[in-house]
C-alpha cells in the first residue's frame, strides 16, 4: 500500500476536486473541510493505486471506469449518520398533524399517501416513517401507502433493503414500537414485513438525476433532513425548487433542525406544530390549531394567550441580533445561510447539535454558552443557541398558559 504521507492536496487539486464533487453530487467542501476532503480522497487513491492525488483526479475524469470510481468516491465521502425517530418532535408533528390532515383531505377520494425520504442512508428514517403511518392511519389496508427511500450510497441502501440492525441501533426506540415493529433475528433486530412492504429503496442523486416522479408519482410528504447543509446556496435552492414541483398541493417538507429556507424560497410557508417547524406548499388559513409564521426563525414568536411578554433584551434575542449581523458579513450578496457556511469544529458545538436533536435544551444552552465564551463570533453556535432558547421558552410559555387556564 502506498504510504498516506505521499498524498498532498495542492491548492489547484483542491479546487478541481471540490468543483467535480459539487457538480456531481451537490456536496460542497469549504476551506475549513480541506483536510477532511484530503483524507477521503486518500482512501480511494490508495484503493486504486494512484501515486498522487493529481493522478487520482485523472482516474476520475479520463479512464473508462471513471463513472464507477466517482460513484465509489461519493459514497466514501457521504455522511451516513442516522437513527430511528431522529428529532422526535418532527415525528410527533407527522403523527398528530400532518397525517391526520392528509387523511381528512383524501378520505373521500383516492386514498393514497406517498412519502419520500431523500438521503435516507441505511433506512432508519423511511422505516420510522412507515411505523408512524401505521401508528395513526385508520384502516391502513384501505390506503395505498408508498414510502420511497433514496440515497447516493449503494452500500447504505443494501443495509436498508435488508432491514436488519444491531441492538445499539434500536436501543433508543420505545418499547411499544420495538415490540410491534421488530423481531429478533441473528443477534439483532429485523423490521417486520408489514413495515417493510410499505418502503421501497432506490439510488438517487438529487442534483444530477431526474425527479422520481415518473416511477413514484407526486408526494404528500418529503423528508430531507441534514442534507442541504452540505450544499452550496445555489445547489440547495435547485433541490428545494424541485421538491416543490413534486409535492402535492398542501404537501409538507421536513428539513433538519439547523436548516432553513430563509432567503432560499418564498413558495413554502413555515408551519409551527408543537416543538417542530415544517414547511408547507400552500397556506390554507382555515386549518385549526396551527400557527403560521413568516419564514424566519429568528424573530419574536407570539407568546401563548395570557403570558405577558418580557420586553427586556433577553439572551436569545441578543444572539438573534448578533447572528443577523454576522449573516450580513458572511453573506454580503444576500444569499441564504446554512450551517455549512460557518460550520464549527468545536466539540462543544457538536455535542450541542446532538442535545438539540434530543430536545435537551438545558444541556444545549449550557454547551453553547461555553462555546460562545471561547469564540463569540461562531455563527453556528450563536444560531443554535438562539434556536435552543426559543424552543425552551415556547415550552415554558405553554406550561405557563396551561397553568393559568387551570387556575381560573
């Protein structure tokens, strides 16, 4: 094996590789991720026996097998971090609001429900979607339910197709779902057939491949979480516009907690359901129990009735204002902000992202307070800190409102 120390990534090669990867997958490596890219390229360069990364670039662009090797590289570079029912408030929103609304709208017509999990990795997300549908859909046998899971990685899709997972992969699933939707097999757990038959998997590149509309039809719901943070603004906008085209009127788009369509698309409405923010293709004002707010999370969200607003400059508002100033500096052209623009390597920020996903806002705030003390201009830390304070205050506000009504 060629020693890894021979693989230097020159400035010229860095520009060529990241342009090629961006054009073929949408993934964008900023300068802060240069060493990460070098490590990823090194693994594939060693595998094919290239003596330098320049030689490996020629392998990707000129040899007859270049398409197959490019596919292997993209699979090698793609992030395959996922889990069942990740970001539980979003699945609560799906079960409590989205599916019941679709059922009411379609109950007297063609009973179909189509969900696309774009960037599904090893399948935990689409299987979680199928379980959620079975949880709440009345008389599921009378509905045509189709859930499509797509990803760049063929090896990840092979795991998804099998539907078998080791115990650590499902230990976070509640006992009810584990007993109903899994069975023990070969030292692990296999997804049961009633769940598996709702889900289909296919390799799909969101940037270069056509929409799966010809084989799947239009969608009622799209989950594409923690994907566009790896794209440039232009690529993300392209993907989001295509999602709009394939969504049915009244369809929903779920993004990751650190992703937003602010300054990316004005076609969607941001819908707040409990502790989750999701996007809707249309904006019917008649829906009950729902607040529709403008597509900008860092604003003063209306408090529940009966809760008096504190007009002091509270920490989350200071962070929101500070972030807006940083965004103007980071994006002078007015482009959209995503965490990939200013992603932090601070381990405190990484831990905070996980805590925020789990809904542990106290721990998130504590971790990010430490991160901002050491680097007050970290955009990601300030963004997540404002978001954690906002969500924590909403929970406190709802509890206060309920207590107020119970004592009247």
